[in-house]
């Protein structure tokens, strides 16, 4: 009985040990590397797996190749990244991407990338940007196999203790278009002050702080500097303000490092664009005879030009507002426009309301801060149906004498001569205004007759809106076709004056009767 109990205990212990061995994975293995950048896994009883990745190490050196982590205005660092497999073999021709954590330093080349050489080394230069001092990190990343590895190193950026100014550069101007307005003309979008920034640099083109700089101006008319000198900031920059005077001019500022011949000259700053004046407020129209009486959305371009008392174009963004008694104005966000280079445009379009006489008035208004300015133009909202009047010879635009009713026609006599005969006609629309620009005059329904008109097209003319007769005047020459004074046959002839508008209005109501003439 005792022997059976001992045997049972031995079997139980054997089972427990076997279970523990299986759970532990067999015999002892080695732990994997878990260092920065990734390492391989350990093995367990020959049944584990090994994942090949790699690693990367970054070191910083100075120009002599010695270990260093300090960048100054005149000294750069070299970041060397060594890329290897997990077995330590160099990884060749692999791109390494470098980044820095702060704007106080920059990389060269600026792309921040480099290829590893045969030793698995890629390197890049770290320089002070000149925008300040402090601490930063450089990070290098590469891909080995399918895995990304990375490493970083810290460094500091300080000012060069021995930095010496070697040059000065003009950096920037505010406003960026280098344009300010004359004194007393400032306002929304217009400034009377320009800020000019210069930078003092050393031999490595890094900014030199705490350097005294003197300022002077070159200008044909008075301007003023807020300060005649200043000191560079930690980045080597120094800014001077220029105030405009009371007259237009151009100005450049010369900055000189105090006690040296090192200097720089700014871009030209233009002092212009005072407030607009009534005398320099101009309005013009693209067309003066617009076919909009019977058609909606016929358009006419309205342009305004503004200048100051010195003849300089007003500042960009000067607002001009428009009104009209007929149709509508379409501009920038309504019935207005904002000037560019002293001018701007809006579009007039035909629509209701329409004035009963077919004359449109457009008014443009602006302000100079002390007074409202206004200018206006009128043009014809022309119809598409024509009326033709015969007028006396010698009649001119706006000064014609009508000899008959509208579309009454005329009788000519070619019995004694076959020579062409000319009549003078005035052509108007249904409101007695000129026909639309581009309207053509020609013959229609000709019977043994030909017709030419001069001018044959209604063009932008000088028909006065205030005149009693507002039509356009045309010489119409009629020729009998086949006419021969000694002919033995009798012929009759007739022809209509046809008036055709650009939008398709056609009127052929004025009949010219050539009577009876001889022919063969």
C-alpha cells in the first residue's frame, strides 16, 4: 500500500514538471535587443522567429570632426547618421531625412535629405538661422527593410562671441507695395508710414545683434524719419519708420553700420495718392447708343478714373458708388467699385425701370473726407424699330430739317438722266433717339434699282442728347439698274431702305420710287 502511494506521488510530480516546461517554452533562450531604433526578437527553444529591422545612430561634430553640440552664428555642426542592419552591416544608398525641432536652426541642403554612403553614413549641415538662440533637436529617419528607424540628438544655438558685421541687406518694406499716401490722406487701406527693415550679417550671413545703425534719406521732397539711428535685435534686424510729407515724392533710405562703410539702400518708397478731387474725377462709357429699350440685359461698361490734386492716381481701394434712373448697375458687391491704379469699372444693364424718353443717366459719387464728389454721363437706351425721315440737303447730326413724315418714302425721276441721285435721311428709333451702335443701313426688295448708304453703319457719334432731332444722318445714293436714256424699252424701279439692328430688329418701311425710265 505504501509503495502504491509513493508511485502515485511520483507520477503527479512528473506531470506538473512537464506542464511547467511546456508553458515556459522549453530551455532558456536569449532576450532580444530593444534599443532605440528597433532590435531583433529572442529565440525560444528553437521555435521562435527573428525579425530583421535595423538601427540608426546620430552624432554631431564640428568643422574639425570633433564631437560637439553647439551651433553659433559663425560655426555650423555636421549631423552624421549611421544606418545599419540589426547585425551591424551598413545600409548603403538609403535616403535619410533630417528635421530640426525649431526655427532657430536650418539644414543645408534645405531639402533635409541625404543618401547613405558605402559605410551607411549620411550627413547634413546644421546652421544658425539667425532668428534667435536656444536649444533644439535634430531627428534622422530612414527605412530599413519594411521598418522605419529613427534617432535624435540635441544641440544648442548661441550667438557668436566674435561675430563681426561684414555686410548689410535690405530685408523688407511695409506696406509691401512700397507705397504710402501724402500726409493727411491716410485711412482704410491707406497708410502714411512705411516701415523699412535692414539686416546686419557676419561672414557666414548670420545676423549680428546689438549693432548701431544710422539712417539717412534720399528724397526730392520732404519726408521724415522717426529715428536717425537704431540697434539690431538678436537676429541682426533693425527697422526704421518713414513718415510721408505733404507732397508726392519718392524716397530711399540709406542704412550705415555706425563707424564703418558698411551700408545698404532700401527699395524706393513712393509717396503719392492723396484724396480724389472733383477736377480729376472722370467718367466714360463704352457705348452711347445701347439696344436696351426692347431687350433686357444689354450691357454697357462704365469706367471712372480718379486722381489727387497733384495728378497722381488715388490709392487702391478707393470706393466709388453709382446710381442710375434706368436699368441697373452691377459692380463689386453692389452698385460700386473699388479702384485699382486709380480706376475701376461697373456694368450697366438694361431692365426695368426705363425712362420714357429712352435717355439713361448714370451718376458716380466718391468722397475725399471733406466733400462729396460727383460726375455723371447720359446715353441713349435705343430701340430696335426704326423710323426714316427725308431731310433737307446739308443736314447734320442733331441739326436736320425734316421734309416729310416718318417712312413716307420719296419719288425720284430718272426719265431724263440715268445718273445716280442722292437723298439725305435721318434715322431714329421709336423714341426719336439714335438707333443702336452697329445698326446697318442697306437696300431691300430692289426692283431695277441699287442703293448705297454713307455712313452705312450707326457708329459712336456726336448726336447731342439735348437736340430737337436726335437721329443719325445718312446720304443714300440710288442708281437705276439697266437705265439707258436712248433705250427703247420702258422700265420702272423701286427699293426700300432697310435698317437692321445688332440684336435682329429689322425695319424696311421707307420706299424709294424710281419712276419710269428708258432701258433695253
